[in-house]
């Protein structure tokens, strides 16, 4: 009987936390960007390929972008580096040092300047474009913003 109560309690806890997490990832363009890069870089640091975690990455990236990246990977030139950080290397501190500025939103589209700040001057400037898919903000394009 105790096992049933424990399992039921865990099930309820997970059921309650999942909707709030989904809302947390997309409440604003800034929330989407911050939560995405925190999740993405944390996975890179743990040596897990975020692109292979399709259900998770779909929470943050548009269907259009994921299809485009899949085509790039299979194309003759492949992908030269990581699409989302526009680099071949990354800094673990990027997961905690995400600066977002110049957010411009018009209807269901938004873009922002993003600075991933790391150690010893390792930083990455990006321009992140977002779209709203089914009421949820998602990354739709990432451009290098210069270093």
C-alpha cells in the first residue's frame, strides 16, 4: 500500500510540474531564449547531443528550424560547428551567463541580441529570431553577431 502511495505521489508531482515548466519556457521571448540556452549548454557540458533529444528541443525550437538543420546536416557541406551557438567550441559558463538585449517583438515574431559570456574572454554574440507556434515562443533562427 505504501508503494502505491509513493508512486501516486510521484505521478502527481510530475503531472503538476510539467505544465508549469512548459509555460516557463515560453512566457516571453526572453524566457524562451534564457531557458533554451541554459538547457542546451548544460547538455553540451554533459556530453549529450541536444539535437538527439527531439522531444525536448521541440519545446524550444520551431519545427521549421529543426527541419532546416536536418537538411543542412545531411547536405554536401554538412554543418561547420554548432548551429545554436555558432561555434565549434563552447564554454560551460555560457549556461549561467546569458545576457539578452534589444528585444523587438511584432505580433508572433521577435528577435533579440544574445551574449553568451564565458571564462577568459570566451563569449559569443548572437541574434536570435523567434516565432510563436501554438502560443509558445520558439527559436526560429540564430545568426552569429560577431565576437
